[in-house]
C-alpha cells in the first residue's frame, strides 16, 4: 500500500496559517478599543445637547433655567409654569462616574 501525503496538512502548514491569522488579529484588535471610546464620546456629546436643549425649553416655559437635571424630568416644588417633562430620564454619563449637572446658565458641566 502506498501512503498519500495529500490526506492532511503538515505541522508547518498549520503553524504558517496560525501565524498569518495572528498577524491579522494583531492589526484588527487595537481598533476595537478606539471605536468604543469614540462611541462613548459621541453619546456624551449627544446627552449634553439633549439636556441643554431641554433646559432651554424649561427656561421658555418657567422663565429661569433649572437648577438640577431632575427638574427636567419631574416638576419641582414651587414652579408654576412647568409644562414638562422635558426629559424622559436622567441620561448616564458614559465618560465619568456620576450624573450630569447643570449650571445657572443651562449648560451641562
């Protein structure tokens, strides 16, 4: 009986394929981390615009800017012309721990 070498791969061929796959993954892997941080930055910027826009609507109705983001979600005591809610929920800050804050000019800090 004659043995055929065409029945499978040699160890050298398998190692070569694994080496090439390693190079491909090495080139792709760093991109996952940078895309994740870009998405977080974009979400953060969108949250800021959303909160500041809601603060502007609040100011048009009430006459002053809200003192807290929570004032955009539920009516604060003593405010008469509140016509909200201006936000459905308090967005989470993806870049830093802790909630968003509003200053006296309606800007997110």
